[in-house]
C-alpha cells in the first residue's frame, strides 16, 4: 500500500547473531528501527554500533522514547506512549511512511552533493584540457572559485540556454576576471556553447573577443581591470528594483580586488539603498597576485567592514556545496532588507595541492609536457 519494499526483522524473535544480522541488512538502502523503549542503549544503538564496527554506510533512523518525552507519564500509560510515538495500530503505517520519506530526502541530498563534487572535478579537468592546449590561463584563480560557480549555475541561477536573453533570468557578474576561464567548461556542459565553439573561442585569433563586443550568453559582464564588477551589479539590481522585476543579481569578487576604492563605493551605495536583490560572493582565498592579502594590506576584520556598510554577511566554506547552496537558497527564499555578502573561504588552486599557499603561482598554467602530465595526474577529486 505504501509502495515501499520492506524487509521486516523481528528483533525479539531474531537470535541476535551479529554476523547473521549483517547478512540480513548489508544490502539495505535504509534502516528503520522501532522500539517501544528508551532509545539510549536500545536496539537502535546496537544497530548503529554494528554498522560502525563493520564500516557499513547505511542511513538509519531510530524511533523510540527519548529523554525529551515525558517519561513518567508514558511509563504509566502504554497506550499514551504508543500514541505519542506514532506506534499504535492506526498510526504505524504513516509513521513508517514519514520516516522513509525523511531518509529518502537525506539520501537524495547526499547523492546530489556527491554528484556536484564529481562535477567540480570534471570541470577542473576540462579547464586543464582547454587551456593547456593554448598555453595560457589562470589555474589557481579559476580553481579556487569552481564550487561557487557550479553552485550558482547548477542549483541557484534562473536562466534558459535556449533563450540566453530571457528577460526574467538572474543576472551574473564576474568581477574576478582572472577566474573567467572556469566559465568555459561549465557553459559547455550546461549547453550555452558546444565543445567546438569553446575550443575556437580560446584559441589565439578565435571569436571570443568578437562575441564579447555584443551579447555574451550566460552572464552579463566579466571584469578586466579589477574593481568594476560590483558597481555594475549594483546598477543592475537598482534597475530591477525600479522596473519591479523579481530577478536577482549575483557578483563574484576576489578578496584582493577589495583593495580597490571602486569596490567600497559600490558597497556603500548598495548598503545605503538596501539592495536586497543583490548578492556579492567574495572568493576569500587570502592570496593576491604576489603575496598573501594580510601581508599586503590587511582586510580583516573583513565581515565587520561589510556589516558596517549595512550588508548582511555570511561566512562559508567556499568548497562545501552543503554550505554554499544552503546560504544561497535561503537568500532567495527569505529576502531581508539588506544586500547579502557571502565570504567564501577557499584555497587558491583547489584540486592541485602542490599549488596551495604559493603566492607566485597566481598566473600559473602548465605548458611543458611534464608539467601538464603532473597537473592531470595530481588533480584531486573528493
């Protein structure tokens, strides 16, 4: 009736031989334990112990009496106890159904994030394929912001590859121009361009710069000189407000880019005008083109500076999809009366450990055969 294929194990009747129990559950997708007793030290705890000891990664939900319940009342009246837990005859099927849906949602999310991490690896590898062919590009800058861009284009931004000028699309501005190369494999994958078009764009004498004069599908603007993007994004957000449009504007900045005075003019403007349809994401990899940011001109306390300009600020692991997507989704669903700055803490060159924390690798692109082979060999997945 529930449409769920269930294997039922009666723990009272089951001679609890752990090896036999493992054989019974090892191929299960989920495990639900139900016990009319206290959870702590009960059947569910035993099953968790068995799973852990035998390295079985099976999602489990335990149903029973917790210390948050009114124990004395429940111990006196078993019928009340069963009603509270959803264990009586009328409730049990619905309790199992809800537990299954909860486990399934967790599992789907887990699989989604695993797919996204694998997608990140694929995009970094494709970036290397594209740009080692032509011998230029910024590996470290592109790799530090990979998860940010993937999160936007796979989970957050509203766009239509068949109609790139769709009026209701969200607007994306890449102020951190040195990372622009990461857009190419992503745009190829989601369908803005074919592989052949991408290969032609990046070659010397290709059609990229000709296209850029007009409308470039997938985003509104990417920066050349640093410090331009946030002002443009604030202008777009202002236009949306004046025209009563519902789309949002997203802008990625580099942290060292925030030395530019034009960035702080835009920050002050957006905060003063309460542009709550604007999200700025700072790629906080703590490295400029030649030194660590805090050794040049310290940006800290970075969050406090944005807040003082009337922005909401969230700090996340910029390589963690769970954190990135959660904050980005929340900002869309529940707008406040202020613009949002997301400080995404990242590692410059993420995926290639031999490039980590090396300031002079800013413009690095492997060109010699041995260097190219090393990059592909050392590229890390998750």
